[in-house]
């Protein structure tokens, strides 16, 4: 999440926080390293990140995936499939509608 925050702050909100292209590039590289590790964990096509049921870890990861997509960052295949599955959950759809209805 930290890498995504740096991208948001110094690219999307550069008029407020100042542009920092070197920091943005470093954050993109850091995100890629992080998401590659997550991709290895999800390579077995599991439904949940930790355990056999939805947890805060899943909610946080799906939120980070949403943010990464918004930042035009590519999700590796296992992460992209996991993200797509969770976006189909009725609770996700309802929460997304409430949070992004504007």
C-alpha cells in the first residue's frame, strides 16, 4: 500500500504535494517486487490469501489491487484472477458502489 500511496501523492496529486518522478518510478518498482511475491502465494488459485475464509488480508489486498489498476499498474496473472474473483462478490459490489458512487 505504501508504494501505491507514493504514486498517488507524487503523480496524481502532484499539484498539492509536488511532482516526484524518481519517487514514483521507485514506488512502481517496489510495487512490482511486492506483488510478485503475492503472485507466488496465489499461484495455486486459492480463493483467500490467508486461511479458508475471507479475512481482513483479502479486503486489504483487493483494495490495493483496485488502487493498482487505477494507477495503471499491471497485476500478475494469479493476482489478477484473484482480484477478478473477489470483485464478483456481492459484498464487494455493494461496498464499491457506496464508496465510488460520486
